[in-house]
């Protein structure tokens, strides 16, 4: 019953996304792979630059009636026209082929699965100290529970308030698969998803679905997940935060952007 009540407060259309609560303001331009996905200059979702011409994000960010039209790279404060920013249009939306093409009931588990999308940019980004790609995992393996990872975004820090203009970041710890499945039941797919411990102190909230889950240290950091869904309110200790697990989707990503291209 609690799970059904929780699901009634969640929407996985592009209108309700996830952002950062708790945590801290990121050092300006310390995450040069971050993308703000916008509609008419208004932030809608987060994303990650994985190649000069491709951004990875969540499939539920795609809104057919009011689509994203701009990818902003090199930003720290998205309310300002920073000289570091690059605004690039989107030439193609490529959601995973198994993501539902029609709107389903919110309690349908299929709305949670394959929630990942590639955006083909109209022109290649210019890589510099403000704009860089984030390396994808080299293998399909899973990272163990207890690993410290990071999330980042421009979303709301407190539910009910306006989203932030500057980038925030928070640390999270990967949770055990058994905990994720016990809480989310049929809505959790252990192959496609990973989740973090809901400690209530820091994580994602409204404003940045599609943002990254970054694991590893130093130069070994990789994009391990894409922000997908969480409980309501965002800082509830009842339900783990869930991400699409990027290693699982590597074959599809490589197929879309070209098997022979360097990743």
C-alpha cells in the first residue's frame, strides 16, 4: 500500500525531473561534462556529454508536446550568459527502443525500465577547459554496494522551492541490490538499475533527471548511472534513489554512436 501511495506522487513524464538536495555548491566548471537540457531557455533536465556530438540523459525527459530544444554546455550559472557556455541544438532524440512509445499508467513497471536516451547534437561541441566528455565504463560489470559515488545537477535543493541556477553536487553510497528490490519490488530491474542508500542528507530531487551518477576516484571516475527516479518527498529515508546502470546499456550506446568510434 505504501509503495502504491508513493507511486501516486511520482511522474515520469518530462515534467517532473530530479535534482540535488543537501550537498554543496560545485566549484565552478569542475564538472565540464554536465549539460543543461532546456526548452525556450528554461532548464528541464540534466545530461552528460559522452562525445563531442552526443549527450546521454533519461528517456522520460522527452516531451513530445513541448520538446527540449537546446543543450547548454560549459555552464555553472545557467541563469547567466557566461562566456564559457555553448548552446547547441538537438538534431535527433534517440530513446532506448524498448522505452514505452505511448503513455502508460504510472503504476506500470515498464515506465521505469529502459529509461535512457541519447541526444544527437546539431554541431559538435568545442572541447576546452570548460567543456569535456565524461568517460564511459570499459566493462559491463557492476560496482559493489558501499561504493561512494557522486550526483550533480541544477535542480531543487528543497522540494517546493525554485530550482537552483548554479550547479550543486552531493555524495551518495551505492545500496545493496536486495534492499533496492525489497523496497521497489517489481519496479526495480537489477540488471538495468542501481540504487543509492536513502540517508536523507543528500541526493537528487526535482529539476535534473538524466544527470550523472559518477563513481571512481581521480582519473578513474566514470559515468556509472543516469538519474531515474526516487521517492516522494525526495529526502525520504524509505526508498533508495534509482539510476539506470550505464554498463548494461553500453552495447546499445555503442550501436547508436558507431561501433567503430572510440568511446
